[in-house]
C-alpha cells in the first residue's frame, strides 16, 4: 500500500505508479515556484515563451523548478522564487510572499507548485532566461490585463491559468470580469 | 523538427519527447474539463478526494477527462463538463460557459484544461462520482471561502489553484483577500 514503482524514467521526467495509479514526476526537481510580480505602478510582469509540450507560445507568470541545479540545492523557496524572477525578467524583489502551495495537476503528477507574490521590485538586469531559455517579458497594467490577454489569445498564444489563480490569491481582483 | 517519439506508455499515462523535451500525456484522453459551479445563493461547490499521486486528499473544483470513455466520445466540451459536474456533485447545470482553455502544466504536459462556469444549478442526484471514485461534496458560501480553505489546509488537505483561477475568471473576486 502506497509503494511507488518506476515504469520509466527519462532524463527530466519519469513515469511512476502507486496503488495502480500512474503519474509523472521530475526526478531531478522538488517542485515548481511561480511568481506573480506586481510593480508599484500596478503592472503585472508576464513572460512569453515557446513551450515544446504545447507546440505553441504561452503567456505565463515567471516560474522555475526547485532543486534542479546543484549550485542552488540549499536555497529556501522564497530565494528560488527570487532567483527565477530575476533570471527570467531582470527584476529583484524585496518582498516575496507565499500565496499557496497547490498540486500542479493532482491526478497527473505528485508535483507541487508554490505560488508567490513579489512586490517592491527593482529592475537590475535584462532578464530573458538562462541556459537556452528564450523568454520575452511583458509589462501589463493590471486594469488592461483582461483585454491584453484576449489580444494574445487572438494572435494564437495560450494563456496559463496560474496568472488568474495568483491574482485572486493576491486580492488583485478589481478587473476580474472578462 | 516537432516530431513526437514515445519513451514509454502506461495504461493511462505516457512519456513522450519532442525536440529533446520530455513531457507526459494521457493517451486515452483529449484534455480535462474543470467546473466552477455557483449556486443561486452564491455557494461554490467543491469536491474533496484522495489523490494517489499526491498521497493526500485535495480540495478541488469538479473535473474530469475528455474522451476517455467510448460511450461519451462524441460529446461537446460543455456536455462533458455538464456530465462530470453531475457525476461528481449531483448538480445539473442549465448554463455552462467556457472561461479559459489553459495548459494544464505547460512545461510538463501537452494537455489542456478547459475551465467552465456552471450556473442555474439544480440538484437531481446524489453525486459522489462513478466507477470507484470516492468524492465528498462541499457547499461553501463564497464570502466564507478564504477562511474555509484555510481550515481545510490546517486539517492537512491540499488546495488546488484551479479554484482561485476560475473564481478570478468568473469575476467572483469580492473576497479575494486572504
């Protein structure tokens, strides 16, 4: 009861089974951080990148894996969130607050996604990602967000629901009606 | 370029690769529907079930796979959402509105989760799930939701962020501050 067996393991993702239920897990990581970054001028900082599983570009909050790089193995969760935000967007966050630790997709994977709110931001680098990442950074005024996301959808991009989840959790809901 | 190779396939979940990127996919399904169900009295209908990948119970919006059962193969997306809501909670929804089709987890899987808003609800059956599902149904007044979710977390349950995402998308944000 409860024992995990390995069906197959790739380099980055594995297929496992517990009590007759198959699920995926990243063998080299301990979860994911996602960061809702809000500037003093009430802009949301979003990233756009081509996602090979989707075979499409996706608009998302900045995010990254926990514990997948040897040199960052002992980081705290907020520090991982700070580093990922900086790498992807060039923003340093003074305040990094945990909003929710949610299953990434409870029926498919054992992974947890930790959603953070980043505020008191300072632009200190170019952003764009590391190690082959090709990330475009967008600054979107919160009050224009529904219209802007709708435009992105119309030009063929996918929109990730962690944007909306973290906005609700952060109480940034004045413009929730689409 | 773009070709998919199979690393391994279980009965319900497979491990694939495209352009050197590994991802998971359910070979017998075409995505997921998730349903935010709101009663006339502004209650949110949530489900609680033990999720084997997480090895824990999780509070979620009702949800289900698309196209995984032969007899429902030709259903529309809203009809799949209606059926899953009925099976899990016993509620029939007159109105079923698509809020967003989001990647389930863009770096890990090719799957799309379609989030719906269900209103004009009528209780017509017991709910609780089908085929071995063991689902507990909760009716939570929207204005008490943050406090209620916090209580569930305190008793060891995990909270799924699709709850918050669909509330934002549905404009149900008056009580977003935790």
